[in-house]
C-alpha cells in the first residue's frame, strides 16, 4: 500500500466492511462451534450497529452479518463476546433519548444474531453505556449513566455499574460506584476541572476491566480522574483500594488500565481526544503496583515524533492497548500492542519496565474517503496466534496484520 510505514509487521488483508468502515473501540473474537473465527466489530456511529467478519482465513476476511442501529441518534461504540453471547453498549448523542443501555445477543448462529435482552440505562441525565467489559459470562462491567444519577457537571454523566447477567434474559444491577463529588447531593466537593477552557474535561469512567486472575478487583480508568483500583469482593459496595492521577499537569483522559499480574505492573493509557496534537503528549505509562495502595509511575512508552505526526491529520497519541482478556486472545506481560490514531498500531517490549522499547509498528495510509489526511487506528485486538486486528475510526475498516518479533 502506497504511503505505508512498517517495522516488523506486515499487512495480511484489509476489509472496508461494505463501505461502512468507521469503527469504534469494540472488538471481540468468537470461535464458533464449527471452528470458524468471527471478529465482531462495533461501529463508531450510525447507521450501523455491529458487523461480524469471518477471519478464519486472515488473508481473506468476509463480512457475514451487518446490523442496523435502532435510530441515528445513537452509537454502539463497544461490545464483548463470551462464548456464544455478545454484549453491546448503546450510547445516545444527547441525554433523555431512548435505546440508551446494553443489549445481549445470542450469536450461536453468527449469521443471525438474536436479541436476548435489553438493559435500559436511559433517563433525563443519561446517554447510556459508552464502554463495557464482559469476560466471565456472569457480569457486565460498564461505564454508564442511569435514570437516577444526576451529575453536577454534564460531562461527568457516566459512572461504574455492575450488571448481573447470570440470567441473561433478565439483567439486574448488582452494584455501582462513582467518583465522590461528581453527583448532585454528594457531600464531597466537586473535582478541579482539567480542561476548563475547552469544555472537554470529564470526570466519568471509561474502561472497567475485571480479570479472572483477580475477580475481586476492578481496574477503573476514570478519564480526568486517573487510575482507580476498586475492591469489588462485595459487588453491592465497591471500595477504593488506590488511586493515581497525573492530571494535571498532564492533559487528562485515562482510558485503559492493563494489569500485568505476575509482574505487579500496570500499563495505563491516556487517550488523545483533539486533532493536530492539541492535547499532546498523550502517553502510555508503566506503573509499579507492588504495593497496591501506593501506585508509582516508573516510565512511559516512547512516542513517535510530534514533529512528524502532530500535524499529519486527525488525532495523534495513545488510545487503547490489547487488554489480555480471556478467550482466543494473546496474553503477554512483556509485549504490549497499542492503537495510536495517526501513528497506527505500535508494539512495545517492556521486559525492562524502566526502558520500554518500540519493536514494531504499522501505519497504513489515509483510507479513501476519510475526512482527515491520515489513518486513525482506534482499537486493536490480538488473537492467541499473534494475529493483530486493527479498527480504523473513520473509513478504513478492519486491518489484519502479522507481527515478526
């Protein structure tokens, strides 16, 4: 591909998903009963809801199903698959709009997904669910609004909710937690705003990762609120274990916390949210978590040059990393694969956590028809064989890559 930049990675295929190649940050791989591999993808916005792509042959992916949203004032930014059940997050563009919530689907026949249930999160102050985490078949952990949650600041409208889906036909809330001071009626003072001048400040939750290795812990990325570890051994009453927040002086928006349990480390990403590096630097941090109650940053991943990428087009900087989830998923405590918007997908070796090294990257050219002059790699998933799947935010669809490390 003309304009491609690559080191130790090669493109196997690219599928623009029948012209609907704008993808969110929902990627999850299903192994079907007949041993096919289906990559499920959430779209960045309407009219499409989600797409299923048969990636059994990574050189020749094939769209097998593509669904429509209920209406155009919503998005299905996030999804997760466990077995033959898929959970899909629905966020509306304004508060008080219907269809804000979370839906479970039976995907045992992937060509014909069937709705199992819908968990309604709509309300006068709610836009529904932005991101969810579902890996154990029992609980959905999500960033959500609720009918009874009135934020002091409208930008703080999504908090941590735990949804019990052990009876998938009747989801029920099991617990919730929010940053004290962000809800009307809290006795605590509201937090100091990080981005008061541009209106993009946000003390709301993003990723809500809970791993089988530590089912009593939620690794909560709270945007401008930083990194929070919760004890959820009692799901009805989550308790703070620790909190680390470099914002300010750094420019906010903690997106993902990836715990590396054997090494007692956390990998923490801050999302770039503004074009042309206006919010540079957006970093990936390595945090020492040996003493869980005292998290200490020890290094950051080396970013590509802001002079080279800052004005290339669109966003530049960290977004998400492959999250070592259970299932047909790559799991490494030294190799970290991340999505960096116009800097493509980047791969880092953190064997020495004090000196992370970039060991591979792949930057595709601007997708045809994109509104910005560069790719916008939005999310990444790596299967247990080391095949890398990348989602492009605007037009590029799905890229399938191979690492050569």
